[in-house]
């Protein structure tokens, strides 16, 4: 009986992975605030400085200044900042797995590809819908569409990456 308990204690040693780490909570709070800043800025400036265009298809300097330029900057910053996260998540997943690396990558990429394909179908459906607030709040409608286009791009990149990994692993 003691040998069984000793063996179980060897198998289930505390790794510290589930511990509460305040430094990670602080980092997550800062990243969350940074990522929420564009949405907060849009909401705060929507009533102060509305975009006035007569034609709904009119793309002028005001649209570029209020939507396209900030969205491009946000995309560059978020892409460069989030690019390294996949490496760290993948590395941690492989360290905690008991199966072979090939099997882990195959399972992870299959799941990721399926989830991204489902998210892509939802996002494309959202992009095709008419917005009820487009006339009253042009800036929010344009930001909504820009963020949907960026999410479509991210989903397509992720699906292609999953397919390439799966083809390479086979």
C-alpha cells in the first residue's frame, strides 16, 4: 500500500503550473487595457466628432484619418505583439504533453484548423449583414467592418498555417 502511495506521489508532483501568479495577472490586465483602448476611443469620440458624409460610399480624408490609419497602426502593433504568443503557447503545450511531439502537433493543428474554419464562417456571415446603426454612427460601422476584415485575414492565415503543418507532419 505504501509503495502504491509513493508511486502516486511521484506521478502527481506539484509543478506550480496552477499557482496564482500576480505578475501574469498584471500583464494580462495591461494587455487587456491596451487592446480595449481602440474600442474605448471609438466610443468616446463618436458623439464628439461625428463623420459627416452625404454619400454612404464617400471615402474621403476624414474616413482615412478616423478609421483606416488607426486601424492600420493597430493591426501592425497587434500583429507584432501577438506573433510571439503562439510560440510560447505551443512550447508550453508540448512541455506538458505525454504523447509524441508529432502527435501533439497533429492534434493541435487539426483542432485549430476546425475552430478557425468555424469562426471564419461566423465572421463572414457578420460581414454580410446590414448594420442597423450605420446611418447614425458611421465611424462605429466602419470600425466594425475593418475589424471583421482583419479577423477574416487572421482566420485565413491560421487555417493555412494549420494545413501547412498537417501536410508537413504527414
